[in-house]
């Protein structure tokens, strides 16, 4: 039986999500046994224009990136967005809060007007092409990566939770960060990380993006209980939520 051919591509990012794949250790051998990896810059030198599954890491920040992504999409049967940079634009979307000329000057100084140093508003992958599956997080969760890939190989819907981080956090009996006077995004952010941040003494910053149908009323109730407003919550969405559409 022919194995599905997989290619992994990176755009603007820190490559930390690919590193999570490399760190799968024994499990990666299982996964690699089930597919034929034909391109993966971080791990091999071969390249190919023929693949069935394209895994995209990173956000889209330049016009030429959009063209490259569209070509990848046209070649792949299935396209997966890997990590917050790809799924929601990630920290790169912070740039969208500033004037692009100012951004270029800040990064490139006196060379800011050089034509090849162009930059555009940051986009998540699905703002440019259709995405078939998402692997959330900054960085991704290795276990979840394996689960999603296996489900897709079996033709099943990947088991991505569509309930908020608070559900996992409460199951772990963590003391709520609101009790410490912090503003945590758990009520509106997609679970699946095992409430990693609140379980380690930090608030949720929102790296897995919004749940599909945020329970706005529940979020408002939490805000009311702690004497905060929805505006306070929105302020805390800046790191991963810049310019994201939401209904709050
Ligand atoms: S999602 Fe986070 S860890 Fe992954 S590539 Fe982007 S910045 Fe790096
Ligand atoms: S608001 Fe944050 S700390 Fe509180 S229960 Fe939800 S995820 Fe946990
Ligand atoms: S708790 Fe929030 S910020 Fe932390 S890993 Fe989970 S979704 Fe990301």
C-alpha cells in the first residue's frame, strides 16, 4: 500500500512547533513508519513538489509568502496548520497593531525602504488558503500532534476539544488565577493543553485561540464576580489575539 506523502513547510515563526515533532522520540518512528516524509527543511535535505499532506508552521507576513502558500495548497490534498503562528497568526500578529512603515523602520533601520525588505499585515494560514485541520498551541502539544495525524490518516475527525481551558483547569482543582487578582483567558480559550499555564501558576494567555462558540455570558459572570470588565479581558488578548474576530 502506498503511504501518504507528507511535506512540512515553515513560514514566519520560531520553528518551536517543528522542534516538538522532532522531540517525539520513539513515537516519531511510529508516525514516520505510517507516512512517507518527502520534505522537511528542519530534519532533511530532500525536497519534493509531490505530496498528499502539507503541514504548515508559521504565519504569513509577506506577499511572496501568500503566493508560496497558495502553490503548496494547490499541490496538497490535505493541509494542516501547525501551532499558534499558523492557526491564529500567533505573536506575529502583534505587528498588526502598528503602522507597517514604523515596523519596517524599527526592524531594518536605515534600510527600511529597500524593496526586498517588504512586510505586510500578518495573517493566519486560513486567512490565505483553506485549512483542513488545526494543531493548536504555542508550542503544540506533542501528544496532540500524534493524535491529530493518526486520526487524519484513518480518515477521522481529529479529536480537538471545543470547550474552554477552564474545564480542564477545574478538573485539576487549580486555584483560579482570578483569586490572585490576575486576568486569565481560560473561560474563552480552547482546551486541549491540560490547562498547562494555570496548572503551573500562570494565567492562560490564549495560545490555542478561541473556542468556536465562546460562552460569553459565563465569561461576563466571571468578570462581574471579580469586579472586572470585558474590556479588561480584551486587553489581555493582545499577545495571541491581536485583531482576531470575537464576539465579546
Ligand atoms: S506557535 Fe509558538 S512555538 Fe510554534 S512556531 Fe509559533 S512562536 Fe514558535
Ligand atoms: S479562569 Fe483560568 S485559572 Fe480560572 S478556572 Fe479558568 S483557566 Fe483556570
Ligand atoms: S493555558 Fe492557555 S496559554 Fe497556556 S498552553 Fe493552554 S491555551 Fe496556551
